[in-house]
C-alpha cells in the first residue's frame, strides 16, 4: 500500500471518526 | 481562469531555509485548542519539547537522522508485510529505491514512532510517556518487577503493586482470547493470568501480563478498567518512552475501549516542527475550520489500519496524469507513525519528475537515505518550493504544508520528503 505519512500531516488536524468510518482533515495553526 | 483560487494554486511557497532547520529551543503552541473533551499535549520524541530527549539541547547527529529514516522504512516494510499476509500476497519485495536493502520481518508495526503523549496510569496515578500509534492496538507499558528485562526509560517504571486499581486479566477472559487477532501472537497463560506478546517490525517486542487499570488522560477524563499490557520483558528501539498508546481500529485499542465516552472519535495535530507542540484529542470538538471527510477504504476493512482512497496528486498546481488504477491497485493507509509518505512507484515517478522540473534552477545534491531528490541551498537565503496536494475520495484535497514538502537535513542537503514503494502492488 501507499502510506500517507505524518510529515505530510503537519499543519493539518486529522480526525478519525471511527464510528462513521471516515477520516477528516482541517487546516490548523498547530 | 485567472481566479484567486488558481493564482493561489500555482503560486509556489517562498521558504527561508533557516526556518526549516531544527531549532534547539522549545516553542510550544501558545493557543490551546478550544475543546470540551480530553486533550493531551503531543511532542516529538527527539525535539527540545520532549523530556525524553536524550540529547538535551544538542541537535541530533547526521547518523541519528539517517537512522530515523531507516527505521521509517522498517515500519513501512512491517505494514506491507501485515497487509500482504491478509491479502494472500506471497511476500513483500524490498524497496528498489533504497540503496541498502533492509531485511523484512513480519510483525506489528515498528514501536519506535516519533510522537509521544503523557498519560497517568494507576491509583495514585503515575505519569508515563507513551508513543502515539494509529498502526497498532494494544497499549502497553513496562512494569516492575521486569521479570525478564526492561530497557531504560526516563520516568520511573510502573509498579502494579503500588496501585490500588490494578488487576490482572484471567486466561478465561474473552479479551485474552481476542489477543491473537490483535497482536498476531497467541496469548499464554501463567498461573491463570493472561500473557500477551507483541513483536514489532524491527524485532522490538514486549511480553507481559494483560491487565486492567485506571487510565487518566486529563484531570477530568479518566477511563476505568482500561485493558493494557504490563510488560515484563521489553526490548527494542523505544528510546526512553515508557511504552505505546495503541489507537488503531481494533477492540483492544484505546479508541474502542473509550468508545462509549468519546464516540470512537479522536483527532490529532502533530507539532509542525520538532521544537513545537501539538495535541491529541478524544471525542468530537469543533475545529476552527471545518473538516473535510473522506471515507475509510474498504481495502483495509478487516485490518487494524485506517485505509484511505487516494485519487490524485498535484504538483505546482497541476494535477499529474496518473491513472486511477495506480492508486486503487494497492490502496493507501494513513499512519501516524510513518514519517515519509510512500507512493506507488508510478505515482512517485510522476511527482518527482514534476518537482524536479519546477526546481531545476537549484543545484542538486546527493540523495539522503530513502530521499532521492535533494538540493544544495548553500548561500541561498530563500527558495521557491512548488505546492503539492493529495486528493482523496469525496473530493478532499490536502494541500501539504511546506514543512511537509521538504526535509531539511542541512543547508546543503534539503530533500523532497516523499518516497516511492518498491512495487506498484505494495
């Protein structure tokens, strides 16, 4: 598989909505 | 079309090279996320914000930096190995892009992830720094008396005998029987106590008692009867961390164990540099900007991993001509513990070609570990770096921050922070 690694998550908040089986991305200042 | 959106898309990042090089000073985020649910601080294990940083104020050496990327490849191999076993693939083929072949071992994902959070365990609670891992399920910490072996950790090792809320789990427990599907290792039974074993892709491992205990995330967020591994024989590359916090898609992970409280919802924002801090949050909280959601992929439905359907990539504002089957053939997982994104070879070749074209004014430098597109910016103050976006099903675009496009080893070696897999079916 391809892997979307953590270096590319920087400055994004990543949400794991496991109940609804989805992953979300939101730009973040962090 | 000359719209603000297209102008933004094509406009490159302008980057001061000095801003990309690691700082020795911790600059925590000043603004805590507005939340109602449990939020923990996340730090990079090797940065100045981490109390586990063995090097104090010193920067990591070049050889330590190389080791980090080699360990990253071990983790990737481990993920491939696990998914190959599930899909019946006869075996994993080593990466063609790396110069030195790294031996492949099956097992859980490597335990040496880079981000840690500090939680409280037991009554009275003891602070423990655990590696955050969305790629594995079982949380564990080293436990005294360390019947066989405990590696050196920064905080005092957890002592079950000093906690009033600790209990071993019996071999007859349903969760004990579930261990094999969680860890891939059959549970043992010692004087009626359930024994777990978990081995990671680099041969790191933890063996001990399956136990339950009070887990304190924050002063107002406590999980009673949290099942975890109380490690009596622990070896590997955990480097000062007290253990691991498993966040994968499995009934034994923290996410499922705290499902009633937090609705199986968590989010993280990783520190944008090693000298900054981020957060890990449980339960829904409204972000400043709305989330764009993509469904979990059916390809990884029966695995612990969070699979996504990547549909395309753009470099410098232009969507690359990569056929959809290149992404769908192998699939994609999102992993908090893998550092560098791995792409199918055909996709990576297209990204590299486009990136090199747009960076052709700059002097090339030799490759660095798994990173094969590097530049020498000696004497250069600022550079233009093309934007890169990943697209996922549901119309979700993740425009990678510039801090995630280039990996700065030194002023004379700044590399594209992406790599290719060895085979399109990986």
